[in-house]
C-alpha cells in the first residue's frame, strides 16, 4: 500500500509534465515561434 501511495503523486506529476510539454509543442508561445524547418546549427554540426 505504501508503494501505491508513493506512485500516485509521481504518476500525476509525470502526466501533468507530459501534458504541458505536449501543449508547448502543439501551441508554441507567440513571443518565440519555433518553425520546424529552422534547424539550429548545433544539430547540423553533429
């Protein structure tokens, strides 16, 4: 029972963080739009 009580907050946190990341990916903030065509030079140098 203790393991379940410890896992519930962790699962909730992971679910919230995943939803926030998905929302940021689908709806980028207007002040810094990131078009997918623009690839940073750091990625190209690899």
